[in-house]
C-alpha cells in the first residue's frame, strides 16, 4: 500500500505540472486554445461561473480540517494531500476544457508591449513556484507525505516561518496567481470573468485559511497578520516576525 500511495502521489504531481502549463497557455490563448464563441454571451458566462463555483466549493471543502479528519478514515492519511492536489488539477482542467469563450475585447496590446505583459505573467508564475518551494514544495504537492509513509517515518509537523516573499505578503502564491491571470496582452470579456470569479474565490478561500492558521498558530499568526498584508504586498513594510506555516 505504501508503494501504491507513493506512485499515486507521483502521478498526481505529474498531472499538476501538466495542468499548470495548460493553464498558462489557456490564459494567453496560445494557438486559439479557447476557440471561437459557440454560445450566447449570457449562456457562456453562466456555464463558466458554474465551472468556477464547482472548483471553488470542492477545493474549499476538501481543505477544511473537519473534512480531512473524516476523509482520512477513507483513504490513507499519506495520500490526503496528493488527493487534494489531484482534484484541484482535475477540476482546473475541467474549467479549461469546458470554458466557453466570450471574445469581446476589453484591451489589446501588440508588439513590444505584448512581450512586457508576457514577462509580467511569467513573473507571476515564478512567484507561485518560489512560494511553494519556500515552505516546502514537495509537502505542498503531497510527495513528502507519501515519501515519509514509504520510509515508515513520521511527516514533520508544520512550522511557522516567513521566508523571503512571506515577509512582504502572507499569501504570495495567490498574489502570483493574480498577476499571472491579469497580465495578458489580450483581455477578453470571457477572460475578465475568469479573473474576477477566481479573485472572488481567492478572497473567500483565504478568509477560511486564515482562520485555520489562527487556530493552529495562535498569537504568533495574529501578530503576523498585523505586520504583513494578506494578498497585495507593500514592499516598504517588512514583517517583524519570522513565522509562517501552511495548514
């Protein structure tokens, strides 16, 4: 079973990487990935919002400690994080696959200016990846838990740290995602709906995550909240603390 869990975690991680690249291509509509409009704008918008709502509900419910306690009675605890990553990848892939384009253009830039947008979007992707590595990339994707299970050693408990990016914003991963989504040389109405809906989900999801972090780390996290912005960094205001952990 331990070997199966580890292979399962590896496959979940591989899918995560594929979907992440697919999302980057989707955001910039490479190769006309979103395709031409096939439905009236209102119908398309409702389908798109339903897809994001499905993603948001499942993603949020599975992140809650109460759900995890019940869920790990069904699956091995070492597979819990990998399963979370797997469902996130599958549902994000479903959004990309079934997205209904609304091609009305909000803004469009070309030439050198377009490459500036691509560069900023790439910066957002880099921030996402760096943020995961700062607090433990392989734990974030579930490989660390599966590896410790394979070796028969306990998974180290979450620690409270604020390395680098976490000293200027509490959630740099979500900040990088916002940059990645917004920085496109061609912003269509459909893309704007994607950005707006995901931004609303991020704002709501972070409220729940903050509550969980407060329960886990108490006064130390409360002080961190006072010192560091949640989502939009202020580079002129560095954290006085040195702690941040992930649930």
